[in-house]
C-alpha cells in the first residue's frame, strides 16, 4: 500500500508513527513538505524571551520519520478520482500516485486580513521565522536611531492579535527586553484570549501576567493597516513601530481538487473516522474535526491525537478492518508566561499557576518529536537566563548630525531613516 502524507507538522509525524506501529514496513510512506523541519510552536514564547535557543524549536523530519521517503516540495493539487497529487519542487511539478492520502497541511497565518501585514509583519509559524524576528530586533539596536522619534519607533513592537499566541508572544518580548522596549498588544475584544472571555478568574490572571511583564494592552481596537513604520488602528490612531508581529489567528488555504469537500472557511470536512472521501483522510488544523458536535480547536494535542487516529485507521483499512471513530475529548488549554507562571485549565477546571506551568512543561516535553530534542530543551531550560541572554539595551540615538548646506546654513538631519533596502519582505519558510 502506498500512503502519501502532505505536511511535516504534528499531524503528519504522529500519523507516520501510528502507521509504523500498526503496519510495520508493509506500507510505503512518502512525506511531502516544503521544509525539512518540524516546528514546535508551543515553545515560541520561551524562544522569544531567551529561555530557549531558537534551534531547539525545530526537529529534523528525517529523524522524526526515518523510514519515510521524503520529498521537499509543496502539494499544489489532488485528484481524488485518479488518486494522484501534483507536487511542486524547485519550479518543476511531479505527479505522485497514492492508495491512501493524508492531508496534514495545517493552517497559515491570517495576514491577508490586514493590508500590509504580509509584507511588513513578522509571522512566527514556519521554521526560521522566530530567528528572523530576533535578528531584526537586534539589528534595530546595532544601528543608532536618527533622533528621539526614530528611537521610539525602533523601540516599539506591536503585537496584532491577543489570542493565546499573541498574548504569550507579547509577554515573552516584554520579559526579554525588560522595559527597554515598548511592547503594545492590540486586542479587538474587551480582554485577551477570546476563548476565555467569559472566565473572569482566567482573565484576571492573564491581565496580571501581562501587566507584570510590562506589556501595554490596547483593548477594543483592531489593526487595520501595517506599513514599515507602524500600524493604523480602526479609530484612525497611528502607532509608530518598527516591528509588528502577526498574531491574528489563521486560515486554511484550500487544496485544489478537494474544493467539493471544503467547509465555507476552507477546512476539509471529515467524518467521525477522519475520512474526507474514499482514499483521502485529514486531521489537524487543515480539517474540520468534530468532537461532541463541536469543532475541535486548532491545537497541537488535537492534531497529535487526530493524526494518530488517521494512521491507525489507514492501518486498519490495509488489513480490511473497519476504521475507528475519533474519540478524543480534549485535555486542557494553557497560556504560559514564565517559569512557574501559566494560566491553564484541565477539562475546564482552572489550575493554580505553578501547577499549570509544571503540567504544561511535562506535556510539552513528552510531545517533542525526538527524545534527544526533549533532553536538549531540558538542559537549556536549567541554565540560568542571564548566562544565555545579553542584558537588554535601549535603542540608542545617534549624536545629532550637522549638515552644512551650500548656502552655508545648517540643518539638522531629517530624522527619517535612510532609504530602506532592509524593508521586511514577506517571510516564508523558504526565505528562512
Ligand atoms: C506561534 C504559535 C504558537 C502556538 N502555540 C500553541 C500552543 O502553545 N499549544 C497548542 O496546542 N497549539 C499551539 N499552536 C497551534 C499548533 O501549533 C497547531 O494547532 C498545530 O501546529 C497543528 O498541527 P498540524 O499538523 O495540523 O499543522 P502544522 O504543525 O502547522 O504542520 C503543517 C505542515 O504542512 C506543511 N504544508 C503546508 N502546506 C503544504 C502543502 N501544500 N504541501 C505540503 N506540505 C504543506 C507545513 O510546512 C507544515 O510542515 C501554536 C501555533 C503558532 C503558530
């Protein structure tokens, strides 16, 4: 049996593992992914605040899926009748045949929702993107600002979107820069983390953590456009900022050939066995998985469990057995802020923050795709923060430059930064 898995994320890895476990080497697995690494998104906050080296977020897919044939490329179309996938690799398109296909292509950042966000904002989803943001932030320190206004612009980071990721990211950056940067978190609602809007205790803890980290919270506002010098809000106000982080949630781009199976928001409709149609399965962020009649959240543990079910069901199909129903009911949700500080629930019950942090650490380490990766992370976490992160420095202002004009008059420098060729480009996994 030929199984083709599209994607190199959580769903793909745990589907592969289930296939290995329940079929051994009797199936031939091909994995198509545009990068050679898996990113553990849950550690984004730790990397941004300096608690972990950026490379520790990544695991080599070769190590995670040693027996799979791997194709570095992007699936661009599926023909579910002929059972083929078109794969684009370095400009050329090849066709792959499959008996069973797993669409585990995840989601993309919802940058298209705000003009300028794709070009000037910083996303944190794909391999290398967190490192690119950190490089950009340190580059802002190395060249002195033209004047106080430019220094303020360079020293300001806007985080657009206050869901779980945006809230953690804002707090992590604030901790990293310890008051030497202005970190502004823009939230469209009255609080942060919409999923916990009605939970007053959780809201209070979230706001307290943001406040203690030094985050400036702007509620009831939306970012409506982004440019290289800042953002415009829906009330017309402008925030000058050299850095805008995209945390507006995600969307799922459709897969050509599977449009007939998409829900209105692009997610693939799956049955309770996670099958899209004969020979096609899907799970994780790409699929509209339902549990107890409700859409499953786009979270890693759900992707892991659903990916496992898909692998197991394909193994069952290979020996003529009926596929099993996806039965996971969820475990909990967490937003982490610092060692010992995490706002967390398990089965809806709020945990004390140190307990939430410890449970999260244990669960995350358990699900790092490679054991060696988990050990490296543990080692790093035990180091003292000061030994791995230089002390934060404010953005310095260049000594006033005096320009002497032809008329002998003197003019101060314009305060604009030089014409930029360092303008942030859309940052993709490839550019990383
Ligand atoms: C910054 C951030 C922080 C997060 N923090 C948490 C957290 O703390 N806890 C939590 O539970 N969840 C968190 N999440 C969400 C979690 O990471 C996702 O729910 C999870 O990644 C979904 O797994 P997946 O396998 O469906 O997709 P992904 O892990 O995104 O994998 C998708 C894979 O498909 C590949 N791909 C995409 N298009 C194609 C194509 N056309 N052809 C081939 N391959 C393709 C991608 O390159 C990638 O390898 C976070 C997400 C982000 C972005």
